[in-house]
C-alpha cells in the first residue's frame, strides 16, 4: 500500500524530467496503481499523455490484459510484485512494434468494466482507470473465450510482424489440436491431449525454423480454444503452403491398439475406424462450447474440382512423405495412411494433413508422447518431411508450387 502514499506530484516531476531529458517517441507510463475493494478493483495508469487502452481476460491461468500503444515503461523498481485484492502480480512489455501489454495475474475471476480517463491533480500527468468487477467462473470463462477468439483474429493482422524485406519462404501452418475448454482426449495417466499436442507442436515449429528454409506459424501457442473453421481460416489468411494438424488419438474399445496415423481429408473415409476418428475430432467445437456456422462453400465453388483434385494429390504426397520419414522413429498404426472427413482438413487449395501421433489411451504411446528424446527425434523427422515436401531436391520431379 505504500505506493498510495506517494503523491501525484512526484509522478508529475518524474514525467517532466523524462520528457525534458530524452527524446521519447512513445508515451511514458510512470506508475500502475491498484486499489482493491470487496467486489471491485480499480487499476490506474499514470501516463505522460492520454493513451487509448483496451482490456480483456484470458483463462488457464486467469489473466487480465490491458493493451496499449507502444509504451515507454518507467515504473518504480518494485512494480509488478503486488498482491492486492484480486491482483496477484503483473508484468509488462512490448508485444509488437506498435503495441504494449500489461498482464495481470488474477487470484479470483474479475472482468473489465468502465474505463475512465482524467488528469492528475496538478494537471501534469494523465490518468486512465480501469474498473474490474468480481465475476463468477462461468461468466469469466465466457469472456475469456470470446477474447481468445478475437485475439486469434487480431494476431493475424500485419501489426504483429511486418518485416521490411518480404519473406518469400513457404509458410507451414502447424495446428495443435483442441485447447481451452476443449481438452481433447484424456490420457491413461490423466494428461490432456490439448497439452501434449501443444508442447509437441511448439517443438516441431522450432525444428522447422532451425532449418531456415520455411516459415512456420502456429494456430495457437497457448491454451486457448480456437474453432475448427478458424484454424483453416488462419492458414488461408497467411497463404499457407501446407497445413498440418497435430493430435493424439483415443479409442473406446479396450485392447493394445497403438501407433501413429496420418490422415488426409476426404468426404469418403478410407475405413470405418478413420470415419470414427474424424467424427470424434469434429466434435471439438461443441466440446469448446462453440457452435460453428454453416460452412461457406463459395470458395470451393470458385476454385472448382480441378484445384481440389490437385490439392488432394499433394496432400496424399505430404502424408506419404510424413509416414515414410517417421517410420523408423515411431510405432506406426497397422494402416498408417488414411482418409476421412475432418473439418480441419477442408482447405480446397492448401495441401493438408492431420497426424494422430499416438493413442492417448495406450500407455506405451503415452510414454513416447511424453518422452523428450522421442519428441526430439519425431519432430526432426517431421520437419524434414515438411521441408522436403516444400523444397524438393532440384534433380527430383518438380512438384512444389512455384
Ligand atoms: Zn484430437
């Protein structure tokens, strides 16, 4: 509470000095004041100029995010270490060239309400106050889910990374299945598929990046729910050269079924088992509490069957390349190449595949999935397969897109 004892005139003086002594392009935030009450909390930012802010919440863990333009943070040294009411702690920093964020860890669910702007008493500093109100779990999660979806869209914008030199390397979109309220399959040891596949996908992205020949984008890099159609949209918006969805299988029947399987999209399933897997994975939206809108078929109509056929041929090549490469590293399902109507494999013009890394219901597979040594080898093989698919050797048949 000692920060409250400081007078505003001090901040005004600090701000005055900062502005006088240095050329500051970005506005300064000189303090963040937290005033907790029983059912509400006020967060006040003390700034060198009027700044627009927006606020939203995310869950797992519960966080409040205040987004601002690029900020020159000049906070007192003990800032962030707090434990005031619902706010456990906070951290801050730049997240893009033109955006900064303050992230508050919440001890209990709170949702943002009114934002009130003003000036300090002496008139030398600007204040912006955000009022939080206590919320129940259900409403908080709802708010967090809405925020996560809109954030996924926002992050598609050009502001996140706008390299001055266009990067023409092909883009691989890696799609870690499930997330947020949609847990995916639960492993025999209680592990969730959403966590296993996220860790794997991030390791795979690193391997691809290390090779330097392709760019890579994850549809999610945290524990958030993203509807199936949005995942495909992300690939389209970024002109992905390849889309690969990462999952962990499950099976209701008892038995020692195990192994990796690579799927391509097709409305006619290769077998009954494949159809069942697709049916299960397509339930992700409802598991996440989301009702998808009817699929927009206009894209398919414009591009026509020819593109679809070509894409399917290439998807099959990709799937085969993957299976060939991972064969010496993982136990393969007895029929490792299959097809079924996965909602996430619907891009008409992007070669797409989905890999079920192994069965979450098999102890042997789960041991592999959680082994760092196996993950290291498996991600290397898969990165090789993806990069080779997009950059085939010059002497070989030229099947890559120009
Ligand atoms: Zn899955």
